[in-house]
């Protein structure tokens, strides 16, 4: 379970970072929409993915400290 949470945290964190980066670069280029979505929606989805990654890592850290 710990390995699954570790990889889930890594993948969702990477995806969230890429999504936030794409949203920021697209907005800086002057566009309000990308891929059929508003830039704010993409940024919010990226931040939510990074939050899920943080929760996965926090779960791993707290389970390790109990041992």
C-alpha cells in the first residue's frame, strides 16, 4: 500500500505541476482558453492534483512515524 501511495503521489504531483505550468504559460501568452477549458479551470485542476499528491505523501509519512 505504501508503494502504491508513493507512486500515486509522484504521478499526480507531476501531472498537477505540468497542468499548472501549461495554464500559466498559456495565460502569459494572452489566451483565456486552452483545450476547450478556461485557464482558471486548468490551474485549479492542477492545484487540486498537487493537493492529492501532498495528501498521499503525508499519509506515507504518518504511517512511517507510527512504526
